[in-house]
């Protein structure tokens, strides 16, 4: 799977950990930056990651910041992106099963590094279940689009 990454300074350390894990799992990574912990504006790095997913260049995206909120907002402005802010295993599983999220947002200041890696694994491994509940999830995704 090809995965786009984008972050600001507050998400840089986790981005690097996640990138290493993804490469170790055999995934291809498109790193849209930032490339240091120097202060930057997150839309500059998050939007290109979301756009790579929307264009179909990448299958999924992961964006990171201090809380993950602003990053999710930027990503969700890109047509075709369904970005979910996740903070535990349950939110990661639900965003894929119920919402077919294609971009994940994480807040480095909100969760531990180990939890971030766990969430990423769940986000990548959990399939969308469009038929669950009589097709209600697929119907709702179509309404979002």
C-alpha cells in the first residue's frame, strides 16, 4: 500500500516513527513533510498528503499535529477525502468499518507513541464493511460524497 504522510512540527516525531514502521511493514511512503521539528504551518504539509489520496496516487494518508484537529480540518477540505481524528483502538476501527476513512489524523500531544502505532496498524488493516447494518454505512458514505 502507498501511504501519504504530512505533519507540522508538533507531529514530526510521531511521523518519523510511523514512517519507519510503515517501511518496515513493506508499505511505500510519500512523505509530504515537514522534515524537522522547526515551527511550520500545518496546511502547507497536510494538504499535499490529502491531495495525494484524493488523486489516487496514495491509497491512504496519515496526518499529524499537536492535537490532530486542524490537520483533520485541512484534509477534509479536499474532495474525496474522509479524514478521521482517532485517539484509541475503537475510533480507529470504527472510522474504517463505518466511514471508510482514507486519511487518519493523530495528535502527538494527545496520545502515546505506542498508541499512535497501534492506531495506524488498525487503520491499515481494518476493512470497510459497506453491507453492515443492511448497507447503512455504504448509503451514508454516498451521502458524504
